[in-house]
C-alpha cells in the first residue's frame, strides 16, 4: 500500500460509521452559540477515540489536539444549524423546529472522521493538529467568540484549513479562490413617528413613508456611489410596520445586509448608510435608531496554504476537478480566522446524484450526498499531515 493512499482507504472504511454520526447530529440541530446536545455528542465521540479536548461551554466550542510539536495546523468545522423547519423526505429528519440546512452536520462529521484517522497516525505527525468544532457561524458570532477564547493559541496556530459542502455542486467538484466569500454587515433601522388615524395623515408622522424613502435612498447608494468594479450588494430583507389598514403606526423597522470585498468600500458604505438614514428621518420628521446586528470580514485565502492543500487533495482524489474562481457574495465567519492566520478554504460538491434534487443552501427540503463524508475526512487528515511534514 502506498503512503499516499492510506487516508483514502482508511477513510472509505469509516463510511458507514460516518453516516451514522452524521444522521445522529442531523436529528439534534441547535442554533446560535449554545449547542449543548451537539457539543455533548461530539465530546462523547472524541472520548471514545482517546483524543484530548477542551470544551468552551459558554460559547459551545470544542478544541482538540492530536500530535505534538512546535508547528500547529488547524482544521475547523462549524456545527450550528438554522431556525428552519425541515421538509426533506428523509428518515432521520429533524423534528425540533431547527434544521441542518447548510450542511454543518456534515462538517462536524467530516472533522470527527479526520480526528479518528489522525489519531491512528499520531506518531507519524511532525507537529500538532488542532481541531475546532465551532458554533455560531450562521449568526457570525462563533469564530470571533472562539478567537477571543484563545483557540488560536496554546499551541499557537500557524495555518488553518476549512471546507464547506455545497448541495448545488455535484460530487467530485471542488472550488476555492483568493477572496472566496464577501464580508457582511447586518443592520437594523428603526424609524419612529407619531401614530394616528388613517383618515387624517396630516396629524400624524408616518414612519412607513419615511421607511419607504430610506429603502429607495439606500438602493441609490449602490446605483450612484459604488463603482462597477467595487462589488457591493445591499439588501433589505425585512420591512415591518403597522397592524391595521386604517392606522398609521408609531414605528417601522427595516433589517438588511451590506456585502462587499474591499474594506475601504465596506467602511465607506456603512458610514453612508447611517448618514442617509439620518437625513431621510429628519426630512420626514421621524426619530431613528441604527443598530449593527453582526459583522464579518471577507474570506481571504493564502496562496501557499491553498497550494499545499490542493496537492494533498489530489493525493486523495487524483482526478478531482478544482476550480480556482470562487468569489461570491455569500459570507462565512471562518473569514475571521483567515484575516489572522494563513488559511485555505474550499467548497466541496455534495449534491444528490439526481440533479433535480440539488437545492440551494438553507432550503427546508435540502439534501446532501453522504458519499463525501469519507472523502472530506480523508482530505482533512491528508492536508494536516502533509502541511506539518513540509513546514516542520
């Protein structure tokens, strides 16, 4: 048996166990940064493998280490879910009102698989592999909280790698890019007027009217203050006001997101959004409040780490097709790690065999191809071992 095939073969032998782990995690989805059932399940599996770990209970984050040495390579998987009721026709469907609609149960399983593979080859590691099971990615709080808790220290992480399964992409297809995903700023705008009777709008201050003008003005920022090459998207996803047709309400609320790649564009637009809201509110005699809900940097990958990871991937999948053009307006809080540590990020095709069933992330009927579980575990293990071999 050649060394380059060890992880591929051993990972394939784990497939049945990986499917069982994935389906168990799929049935206990939890949202945010408090995932007690998920953390308990992962801790049990790590204990069974004899892997030392640390549970940061307040932020539902687990770090585990395998091997020892000066250099440290981080493998990260997010494990939180979405507040979506599952509609997929699968026997292991979630019934608690939440759902792993972005594949994070797949991620957690893949990292557990890699842990088992690496533990079996611990004596061969030329340094330390740190595993990070992270909460709160969907709310852009997990990575920041984990970093604040010191997960990049003790031992200090030198490079990092993460993957994300994509249900729209077929199995056998991987994608990466220099700036694979954009930054995001989530915001909430509350406009407060003076309620009144619908028959006498002149005696009221209508926050709906002001909110409509705010909406239009914000879209004009993109149309008239952003260059075509600056790549920015501003979306208002919530517009809430009023409870009856004949009542002018006291307030209107808008919530939205700003996404871009360049930090200077990001900061400029955040400032301009607040200026526009203040100006429109004053014009239409409303009070206003601007609140930042969350923020996250763009995923920025390191050329050297990505090249090393791609080399490792080809040891597991020699004929794999890798596209180096990932550059989309989705966001991912692994970005906070990429901004601090040389990192690589890949998207891995995990679509069902039937192309008609390949749905976008966060869809309540989404399904993922479990065949990629063993492949992903093998890739993680191979990448970690190879990077340490080349950098220690």
